[in-house]
């Protein structure tokens, strides 16, 4: 099956800290942007006008923070309808969410792991189907970083694949999260990557992390991407072909030119892949 993508090329997560410079002089090497809709739905005034100026010029994707797909709480239908209206207003190409939960009688302000069980597969898939029914479109779920696996009855990769199949949804593949989890839970990042459903990939995230200890990595999005994660992205392209890839940076945000240097590295990774041969091009 040939995958079709909602966007193309290289993206950057939009932050208010640099929205002004982006509006005034949009960088030529950014093909699409990503926003967290929760941070923008109620925003008007100068920031609201700047966002609208960008969404009128460039493709945007939305990455949710609080849908809480695995929560025991009921889905917030009003919030999902607000998301639907936001998607329509800004012509958002795809809406994505974490395969996790962040509420239980109130917001927990963190992404909590869903138990890897068949019961959870059924529960989460039904909630995704409900969300897709309200939105009138497929969503993509992101493989999340996690630091414990309570109630585990199946492997993480089997859980992800089962949810995607039952919910008939797309995949937002987070390259850094695969690497982080592979270190923390001692599995092969490359084998995990190859077991993902490549025909379901919508786009990808790449980001930095924090080394708490030799065997514990925190998914911080607050540092530069390290070489093993870049290498895993190369392997993902080799395995699945090119797909849109976006740089995330949520903390310790450097000046925009420094972020654009990392955006350039994604471009280089994509240019170094030859779709005809499935091999790397050799620079001359």
C-alpha cells in the first residue's frame, strides 16, 4: 500500500517566542508547522492575528496535549468539537494525539502510560473511533515515552499496532521516543521501528532528551537531537521511505537561527536518501 501524507518535507513546532520573526520573514527551509491547539484555541489579539497569517500561508498540523485517550474519565465532547472548529478555521492537515492519558478526575499535568493489555486496546480504540466520528476524519496517535509499564500483559509494539488496527487511525512516529524507550526498557530501537505499520505513518517527530543516568533518559524536548537519534531517523527512511519529519523543541528554546540549523539537518537526512535504490546518496 502506498502511503499518502497530509504534509511534506520538514516541519517545526511553532512557539510564541518566535512567531513574530516567522511572520515577518518566513524561513525558506520550513515546509509546515505544528501547534498544540489547546494553546491557541482561545487566543486572539496580536498572537491570534499572527497565527492566522501563518496558517493562511503554510500547511499546519495540530498535536494535542489533553485529549487523554486512555483516561477513565469520559471524553470531553465539547473540547473535541472546539478542536473540530479550530481544524476547520485554520485548514489543519491532520490532528494527532499521544497514546497515553493525562486526566483522572482532573488534569495530571503529565502523560501517563496506558497499561499494555487487550482490555486497554479495546477501550482506547473505541475512544479514538468516537473522536474520529466527531471530527469527521482520521487522527494519528503518537508512540509515547513512558517510565513504567503497570499491568503489562503484552509488548509495547503489539499494543500500539493493535490500537491502530482496531481504531483504523494513523501513526505519528516519534523517533526520539523510540530511542528513549529502548534505553529505558532495554530493547532494540531498530527492531521496534521495523515492526511499526509504515503504511500508517502520517509524519514524524524528532527531538532531544535529557540523560538522567546511564540507563535512564528523560524525554524533555529541551536539548539538541543526538547522533543515535539522527541515525535512527536514517534507518526509518531506509525502512519506510521518506516521510514528513518535524523538529520539536519545548524547553530551553534557543534563538530561531539555532533551531533552523537542526531543521537543516532534517533536510540533509532527507536529501541523503535515494528512493530509487533505497540507499544513501554519497556526497561528492
